[in-house]
C-alpha cells in the first residue's frame, strides 16, 4: 500500500533557506479507518526514520482540519512556532 500525503510543503521555520523543513501536510475531513493507519505510520515511523537518515533534510508531519482556510493557516502557524 502506498501513502501519498495531501501536500508536501517546504517551510523556512527559522533555520534559514539552506535548511528548509519538509512538512507532510494531511488535510482531514471524514474520519476513515484506513487513513488513520496511514497517518499513524507516517507520523510514528516514516518521519522519525527519514530524519534519522539525515540525508533528505528535516521532515515533520501535521494533520489539520481543512474545513476553513483561516483555521488551516492558523494551525500551520502554530505548528511552526513549536518546531
């Protein structure tokens, strides 16, 4: 089974343009069992593994509620403040 995130966003989270954060962004809607398993695998296994390699840059995962654009933008801003 392949997993494709909704978006991969490159962000300057304060580390400079030479060290952009690759953010896997999953936009939530209806809760589905198979999506929950994919999200869990990406968040708990893939992100730590790719970051441990240190050859593909820094990666993070964020699942957001995409019901409104304003709320989505605020969730991304809040996430970036934590990293």
